[in-house]
């Protein structure tokens, strides 16, 4: 597979704990997969097997030629076993050879800026400069599971990110006396391998505040749980706002999150995929309005919108409704590639975050999906490259179609 700056395909893994009790669908007993889910349901022996399986799937993506592997952070939930994604990223830095190591990511509000700057710098050095970072504010659920006042989260978030960038780019030691963090000596060792620092994004669900902050910083923006039309609008707003701050947002700075499953035929793909995407929405993301939007976490207008999502995006599933609203596709290589090209054209984006393992999908299906996507879908998308807005007609036009390692 040809690696280049024009089209990038990243494999994202949530690492869920999938072995839940038979009565888990009783919502009166388990109303949320987050915050209050009893940790007695977690079996460390099963967790050990899952961690090793999931890491192997991420390493396979590198072997197949994916441009990056993506991990992220969540707490007190069966949705994800990555409470500390930097631990997984450090393993991947050694076990992979070419893929970018994308940590999307640790909420800066939940740790100290110097600590996060140091850990990311270590991964960047260990990987030889392959780290990419996305800074999330964190879901509302994280603020029930961590001792941070959500009303201060956004101000902490901004101060922390600015401080991390200073720690990466300025010679230390230097002092910082802020509203939330005080350092007499800030002197990060090691410093990042990449200069001036690893590529940075903001990751969020489309809050106006975070879009504006990404534009101000010149960062990319990765949007989660947004409809297709919302993604188009966010990308437009980000580019327009960034221009006012003197930045130009490139097509690879607005990655698209796509849930995809590939099989020989559309019918086979849907049949094999449905149970697992249903698990993801009905079990993995299940939560309540209370946990999703803690007091002070967002503005009143955003509170109303997100509270309404608790019963739709988080915890309910209808296949026809999902594929109409979100970037979800199951089908033959032609079907999946055609849909992805259309989405990339619509959003003027050249980077794809591919969610190719979802819910309780077994290992054999994940390997099959990864392999077919790498060998059959990516070449088709690359071949269609001239159709994507903003790129020269010759870009990748003559690239090998199946140069998979």
C-alpha cells in the first residue's frame, strides 16, 4: 500500500469488555454501561486475553499497511478497557513499524499538563516520531468518575493544552503561574522527537467552544457521534474560523470516523455485522442523560441537545436510522469504497478513522474485515482520488492498487 500525505486510513480500536452477564439487557438493573456499572462484572483473566487479542489486531493493521492505529481513553465502563491509552500506545510504538500512533486521547483536565507532555514525548521518541495527539475534553461520564469540577473543565482544558505546547517547544526550565496550574520549574524530559511537536487535533462532539478553540490553535478537529450533515457543517465552520486566526485547515486535519464492515456481498456483510453494531449502541454506549451531561459541563443550549441524545445515540439502535444519519456502511468492497469516496468528497477530508472492530465482534471477523478493507477497499478509494475536492488530478492516480505489505 502506498503511504503518502494525501490519503490516510487509520484503524481505531475501543477495546471493549464484551463478556457481560446474560441479564445485562435489563435496563432497570443496568441503566448505564458507564460510571455505575459494578466492577465485579470485570474478570481480569478474560481481560488479559482480550488485551492481548486487541493489541494483536492493532499490530495487524500496521502489517496490512494502514497509515495509523488509534487508541483513546474512557473510565469506569465496559465500552473501553483503555483507562490509560498511553500504556497501549507505548506497546504499539515497539510492536508496529510504520503506522502513526494516534492517541485520541487523554483529557488534559484529568491529569497534570507536565505529566501528559512527558508521556506523549516518551511515546514520540520511542516510536521515532510517529505520535499524533488529539485532545478531548472527555465525555460527561468521565467527570462523574474523576474528581474534576465540570464547570471548570473548559478553562482547565485550554490552559493545559497551551502549557503542553510550551513545554514541548520552549527551552526549560521556565515558570508558569496560571489559573489552575503553577510551575516554578517546568522542564520536560524528554522532549518530542518531532519538531516543533507532534501533530495535534481537538476531538469532540461539535461544541461551538471546542470548534473555535481548534480554529484558534490551528489544530485539526475530529468529531465523534455526529451525523453526516453535522460533520459537513463543523468542517465548514472550522475552516472559516481558522482563517480568521491566520490558519488554513488542510483536508487531512478533518478526519472522518467511519464504521465499516466488508464481505463478498452486501447481504453477507449486513448479516455478519448487525449483531455487533447492535451490541455497540445498545450495550457499549448505553448511558443516561444525567451521566452524559453533568451540571456545568456545557452551555444550556448544548445541554438540551446532548440530553436528548442519551436515549438515541447512546443506548438505542435502528439499522435504517443509523445508516441514514451516520457514516456506517456494510457491504461489498465496491459498496464500501463508493460510500467512503462520497463521504470524503462531501467533507473535503482525506483522512479516515476506520472503526473496523465494533462491539462483541469476534477475532476472526475483525481479521477478515481488516484484511478485506486493506486489500480491497483502500485501493479502490485511492484509485478514485482525483474525484476528491482540493487535490490535484494526478495525485495517487498511478499508485499501485494492491501494494499491501
